[in-house]
């Protein structure tokens, strides 16, 4: 599960660290969390999504993916926008 990338970069924790530096600690430089925060796409979901809502999300992402792939140089056309890669459960 991914939640917001590097949480210590979120405004609430940045503010907390300024006000109370000892309020929390980190074990490393969190480079992996930074990478996720900077390079991942977060798709918000919740248990109340209907099949129609999920289908809409899939269609929208497919449209974006196909549009983006069409604008990439030929060396980057490995973007997979096939119908089978976006099946909903």
C-alpha cells in the first residue's frame, strides 16, 4: 500500500518537525520514499467505489496512456496500453 510517498515531507510533519524536532525520528534518509513521492502516480480509492466508477478510472487512465504514448519518441513506445493490461477485478 502506498500512502502519499514520503510522509515526512508532508506539510503537517514538516511543521511538526520545526516546532518539536524530537517529535519523531527517521531511520534513514528515506531515499526510496522520496523516489516514490517524485515518480509514482497516486490513485485514490476507497471501498465504496462502484464498478462503473472503476471502469471510468480505467478508461481515463487508458486514454491518458495512449495519448502520452503517441507523443513519445519511438524509443519509448514500450508503454503498455493494451486492453488486457487494464482489466478490472
